[in-house]
C-alpha cells in the first residue's frame, strides 16, 4: 500500500515528510476548493484572469479537433473558460477520483456533446495519457501544481508527459512567480484557516487509513515563505511528545517536531523557461496577469 509505505519512510526520516498528494481525500479536495476562494489566495484569481484574456485566441492556436487533458483537474472550474467547439474530448486526470467524477458530471450538463473520460492517475509516478486519433492533445497543468514537486521531480514529470503525448502536442502550465514575501506568506496563511484545515486533515486521513488514534488538537499548521529555497513550506507541528504505530513501525514525534506536508516552489519567467527547455519542451508563448504575480506557459512537445 503506497500511503502506508510513504508514511513509514517519510516519518522515519530525520526531517519528517509526507507527500502532499495525500491531502486529497474528498474532504481535502473540498478544503482546497475553499482555499481557492479566499481573498489572500491570489493564484486562482490571477490564473483565471490570464485564462479569460486568452480564451478567444485558443481555437486559432491549434489545428483540427482537440482533446483537452487536464492533470490534477480538481473542481474542473478553470477549463470551462477555455472549452470551445474544436474540443471533442475532455480527460480530467486526478488522484481524487470521486471528487473529479462529481466535477465531470457538472461539466457534462453544461457541454452535453463533450466526451468526458475521468481517470484516476498519480502523476508523480509514470503514467500514460490516452491516445486519440487525428486529434491534437492539449494538456493543462494549472493551479501552480508544478511547484509542488520535491527533489526536482518536476523534471521527471515533464519528461514523462512529453514522451507520453508524443511530438507536436501541447501543454499549458500555470507557474506562480517569486514576489513580495508578505503576499506569498498571506496566501498560505488565510485568515479563515482553510489552509490549516487542509493540512490538518492529513491527521484524519492517517487515523482513518492506518487505524491510529492521533488527536488533531495535538498538531498545528505552520506555513511560511523560505526565501533561500524560493518556496513555500507547510508543516504540521506536534504540540507534544507522542508515539504511534504505522503497521509495525513505531513513529516518535518530539514536542515541536515538524513534518513537511507541502511545498510550493516559486519561479521567475527565466527559471521556468529553463526548466521547459531542460526537459525537451519548446516554449511557444507565455502570459502574465496585470500585476505580474502569476504566469501561464504554452509549451510544445
Ligand atoms: C493544487 S490543486 C489544483 C486543482 C486545480 N487544477 C486548480 O487549478 O485549481 C492539485 C490537484 O491535483 C490533484 N493531485 C495532487 N497530487 C496529485 C498526484 N500525484 N496525481 C494526480 N493528481 C494529484 C489534487 O487532487 C488536486 O485536484
């Protein structure tokens, strides 16, 4: 079982870590949707501003019929801005399949002719994108999810997708940009506490799946911008000394010990272009919102 293996290995390390993909059970996906509606969380608003700006130009950018493939599609809210008559297929790929099926159902009501094929995929591993004959594949990786990879694994991910979709297909990637530290800090510390709830929900997920009896009140969320690493780091911090068992492995958490549960790397236009070219993609165009907080890149395989 992957979650169990990752928990045992991540919680046995000196610097404890739980991969962020495990946040997304149904409740986690709902909390994330709430985060995107918070005033402090600018990435969703800024990305939508860019998508609205370019939506009319999209059909002219690609030849023939299109298959839109969205990785980590979540609520499938942003794709609605871009769907046009050339789009025959929409393939939302996500680890949180039940949530995505619900979003797909809503989308089908709005676009009855669109062929929608939701699939459960863990994109941090190798995966295949379905093939569509005589159709240009246009992938989407939005929500600044490209910033969530550890240990430079975004490179493996980008190479895998490029190989999987084949030559002369495309991907749109949303990348959050380095900016004022306070704006970044506030985005991951919303006043209503949804980011904290989203992270603390991991304790519920551990209890439910591993039959542990951890008390959520014995943890708090701590998120901040690490200017040296140019990334947001989100931690769950243990308020007390506590021990628990995952399978047969005893996990020890000291008082004030931190578990890294989320990172969000931030980019510059230059650093993102370099990442694209190092992974064999050609940058076609990029756009920014008015305040230059956020960027959207169109890459060709
Ligand atoms: C940051 S949210 C972005 C959601 C949406 N794309 C947006 O722009 O608002 C990340 C999404 O990716 C999904 N996700 C996270 N890790 C994943 C993984 N390893 N494989 C597949 N989906 C993943 C989550 O379930 C969630 O829907």
